[in-house]
C-alpha cells in the first residue's frame, strides 16, 4: 500500500533531478541563443509553478495516485469491474492516460475558451525547462479534473498511474528544454518520444506550426492523427516563439500572465505558408 507522503517525495525527487539535469544541459548545450534569458523570465515562470502547486494541493490533496488508490479500493472503473489488474492493464492505463493528455492539449487549442487560458503557456518568449510547467492556475485545475476522471473511469493499477505521473512531469521538462541533441539521436528518439526539437515547433508564432506536435511523452499520437511536423519553416534558430507583440513582451510579468485569459489578443497570427482552414483562436 502506498503512502501519500512517500508518493509526493518520489515525484518531487524525480522532477527535481530531471529539472536540474536539463537546466545544466541547457546552459552547456543550448539549442537557441535566448534573447530573453532566465533572469527575465524565470521569476514569473517559477511564480506560476509555485502558485499552481499550492492550489492543486489545496483543492485536490490526494492527487492522481490517491484517486487511483480510491478507485481500486472501491472497485471503480473498467479494470475494477473486470478484476483485470495485471501488466496488460498497467500498459493500457499508461497509454490511455497519455492519449487523454494529448487530447486535452488539442482541445485547449481548438476550443476558444480553453485557448484563452492555454495562451499563458504559449506567451513565454522562449522555451526552456521552466516553460514546461508555466500554466495558468485555471488550466492546471481543469487538467487535474480531466485526468482524474480518466483515472477513475479506468480503475487501472496504481503503479501505472504513479509511473505515468512521474514520466509526464519528466518528459514535459525534457520536451521543453533548450537542449541541442545530436541530429541522429533526435531522429531516433522521435520514433517513440517527444524531443525538444519536436515540441519547440509547437511554440512557433506560425499558426500551422502551433497547431502541431501536441504530444508530451509519446510521439505516436501526432503521427497517427496527422498533426506531426518534422521541422519549422524558419529553422529552430530563426523561428519566432510566443504569441506576438500584443501579449508576449508583457508575459514576463506575473500579474499580466495571470490576466491573459481575460484579455483579447489583437495581434494577427502570422500567415501560414499555405492557406489552411483553422479555427479562430486569437479572439
């Protein structure tokens, strides 16, 4: 039986270790020269991360693993009803949760109300390890509700949920890192997982590129559903990141970042190389 304190310690240890490694690698092997460095961006990014963590602990103290434990004890969900709790159930639970996070990310871009909230993440003028957890508190709470519903509906093994939570945090930090990987290694990893070069494209100001590469851990969903883009049109060094001059410059300020969901973005999105029918997201 898991104890919640031990679970939190395990998650924080993995997160802290991965973040430290990525931050050091970013300093030594940067993919892009940052026009806006850590001193300008990190105070707000870390402020949001701390605020989000406090709110989640207050509103959902038992966490995702706690919900999985509760579902298992009560016999809830698909696997609870069938009594299926082996390795296969764990693998399915992991894959379904990763797909659910991918689907939530797509919804946050395609549904205007959710996009207004998700803009806080994309307003960062650079992409590095802290961008991985730069989200508005409203989005964090909605995200937990969605993930919690999936966890309860599945009723899968607690171990699978714990592993997924650890992998999700670690892969988000890795995928957002300003890290230069050897080209051959990046291409190899992309067959399975999301790499920094793959996800960075998602933060481009070009809308066609923003509407691509939604994955956090597994790369198969973008390939399967046709939302995968191999390289940015202007290259990784030349691509512009953020939401344009109406939102991004002020996003380094904590009060402004918290207010972004309630503001209109009057900046016209940069035109795509080819006409595409994409829903309006910048209203």
